[in-house]
C-alpha cells in the first residue's frame, strides 16, 4: 500500500520499530527508512538479527527528523504509548 502512496526512494519513519521487521522490509523495498524504538532489547535484536538500527529513544525525545521531513510515517500500535503526542506529530 505504501508503494501506491510514495515513490520507491521516499523517506519513511516507523514509530515503534519493535524488533525491526517492518523497518527491514521497508529498506529491502528500497525506501529510505528510519525507525524509533524505546526498548533497548528491541533495538539490539533489530541490529543483531536484521542488520537495521532504529534510534533507541522515546519518540518525543528523538530529534532525528528535524532537518529533513519524511514522506510517510508508519505507527502500528505505537501512538497510544507516546507521552506527548502533539510534540511527536
């Protein structure tokens, strides 16, 4: 579905990358994908087993997207856990 909305090289942010499966799939599909995951265990798993490295931070504390906007943001079962939703969005 994302392919219908964005070009292949679109910048995509995944909020709540968990163990990195979707982030890895997005990169394999040639999206310029970044992820944010607050769980250190999830970040370690993603890097060790899938070769992707989400930012290990709370979404409201991460400033990695400030310089360049993203073309799409994916948040599957994540936004309800964000402390300051207005700041993240």
